[in-house]
């Protein structure tokens, strides 16, 4: 990186700007820690929650209701979750939603005046969280994407990044770091709209942190063929058509229509003609405004006109994989490093089946609360102040080589052989396409993984005079490539079909594979199996 022009210190540094990051920052500050939150966007509008509504796993303290919810999740996740974690989440969500109401969130009330806490409007929710975080004394650095973590023999010690506001490099030293930067989704049509890149996973892996659940990354969400918004719930109001105008889901079961059309080169069209009154249409527009944005921009009335659909790979966002949690406080295998939200593996709560809303939204609230509290306790007990530690940069991939390291031992291609960012993006997206990562088979995954391994030495080597945007893109492409390699490596290790993972050669669930797959490493990836606690 360039010379550091903005230097700050704190007890706890939170990286991210979604609900998990907001809760982590508030929780750490509430324990008396000095907290800085740095986000690549703007706290209050960042992440998947802000643009729409989200359901929550909110249940009153009724034993029968909770037992049923816990058992459904345990079975649906392929028996890889832990019931105790689900009960813990139910307890914490109940507490935190009461807090949100006290802070001023306007929950809808029923006829008897009881607040309906099972749903949050994203923008109102995140605007409130920004106010709460600032009131707690947290210093918020908007438009400050992090590029790498700092480390010494004691563990993590902060992070460095770039300010989008002035183009200058920044550094925050802190004795504890919470990674809540989101998972990896391969959504973009081009470099300009790629925002969920798995950068937190890459930063953690560079410190030696372990990952888990990466094989559960097979979710593909519907999107406009000309956009990247994957809010698909409203398509329940749609009828699907083929190119000739024939109805495809007359029985109401959409199944794998979009996925099969993708590998066959066909286009599927939709029209939301089931919302057949102005009242219904107004309700849908209010509930998920971002869904309509690409269609409105294209001049399409989704209620009366057909529009083309495709699928986008949601990777670890609607999967369960991420940084492996070593303890119930969301600690990782690196001292002082904590993970929350989509950056963390959710296997202990969700097993091998995830998705949007409900469990994921509840997990963001809970993991943020737990990680922030634990990070504060760790940082405040640290014997050495962060600014006095002999810290060094941990970032290697997608960044220029450090002086005298020439890529840290990797084989780095000469600049004339370096593919462009656009070429790299297309190559990466091909390896997570529907025919490889959704309709999985050993042979296709193995061939794809070999291509990704060959691609790995070429990713992200920006020129000395690279712009801010080019530096960010190089790092993001490295994170996407690393994530795809981890996904395929773990998928080949699970030779069965369980929860959202499938392999064509092994169509049945194998009782002997009731374990989790942990992996670590970048140039060379290592794997081990973890038993599921009973």
C-alpha cells in the first residue's frame, strides 16, 4: 500500500456496515470499549437489509413453538446444526427486538396493540441503527473499504484500507477486530456493480483463520437478466413463460425452471399478473422497493409486461459457509479476531441450509451482539496498547507485493501476461455458473477447480499507478477467486447429497458423513473434518 495518511487507534475495529456490523459496534461500545466502524459504503444503507424488508426468527418464550422451530431447522440443515445455538438465537433476538422498539422503531401493532416484531423495514431499521451506534460513541468511517488486516505474534491488530472520499490510505490499530463485511456473491454483470466479494473471508484467511461450510454455496437467486438485484420473493406473484409465450409454471411449482433454462441457453420471462389490483401492487412496491428499481429504469411495468429473468450465484451469502467460529462468542482461530453476519460460518445455527431473511437476519443481530461484546472484553484485557505493537500488513493477494517479498513466494506473472480485470471476472463467473456449481458432479467440479488453481497466480496485481478503483477491484477479484476455490474444494470433499449440497454421483445422504468440513490456506488448501457436537 501507499504511505498511510490517516492513522487512528481504538480498542475494537468493526469492518462492515450492515446489521451485524452495527450491532457489533453498539455492543462493543456498550461494554466501555473505544470503537471505530469502517465500511466500504455508508452505515445505514449498506448491505442487503437496507433496501427492503426482512423477516426475523421472532418467537415468544413459548416452549412448544420454539421446540418446533428448532427441530425444523435441525432437520432442514441436514443435522449439522446445534440445537443449543438455535435456542440461544431465539433468546437473543427476543431481547434485541425489544431494544429496537425502545430505541424508537415503529413496529406495526395488531388490534390489541401488540407489536408485530417478526418483520423489519430495512431502511428504517438501519437508519435507526446508525443513530444508535453514533449515540453510543462509535466513530464511523463511511466510504472506507478495508484491504488488509494488521498482525503480530499476538494475533490481529487492526486493518488498513483506502478512503473513497479523498483517495488516501488509512490505518486503524485495535487489539480486537470484528469482521462483518458480508459473504461472497457472484452477482455482477460487470465490475461496476460487484459489491459482495468475500473480502472479509480473504482477509481472515491471510491470517491463517479457518473456514467451514463452504460446500453449502449452491444457492442461485432470480434476477432481471439486465440487472443484479436478487430479491426474488415477489416473483411468487408472477407467471413464468417461455420465449413463445407458453406458461411454464401452470401448476404453481417453479422448481428448477431458471437453472435448467440457463444451461440450455433459453430465456425465461415473467409477469407479475397475480398482483391484479392497484392495492396489491402498491403493497408490493412498498414492501420491496429495490426489486422494482431495474425494471422501472428499463421502462417495464412488471404487472402488465413480460420481463426476462436469469439467475445469479449467491455463493456464501445465501449459503452457510464462512469463517469458522471457534467459540460461542464468535471468536475465530486467530487471537483477537471475531466474525459476524455473513462473514461467519452459520453451520452451528443453520447446518447446511440457509437463505434470505428470518434465520440470516436473526443471525446478523445475534452474532453482531455476541462478537462485539467478546471483542470488547478481549481488547480491554489486552496488556499492550494497540499503537505500541509491532504490527505488519497481512495482505498479499490482489495487492502490490511488499518490498522485498515479490508476492510472498507466489509465482507472479509479468505485467504483459496479466489478464485484465474484466477478463478475470468473466473467468471467475464461469467457474461458478449453474452447470458447474448448481448441477454439481465430481468431474465438472474437479475440472473447474484445476482452472481456478491455474487462475490464482494471475489475480490482482495492480500497476504502480493504479487508480483507487483498480486497487479495490484487484482485491475483490482475488477474494472471489479464493472463495470459488474454497467452495469447490469443500464440495468435492462431501461425497453425498445433504441439505443444499448435491453431487450427481452421490444422490443420497450418507450417515457416515455427519461432520463439518473445515479448511484453511490460500496457495495450498488443507482440509479436515470436524465432528458435530451432540
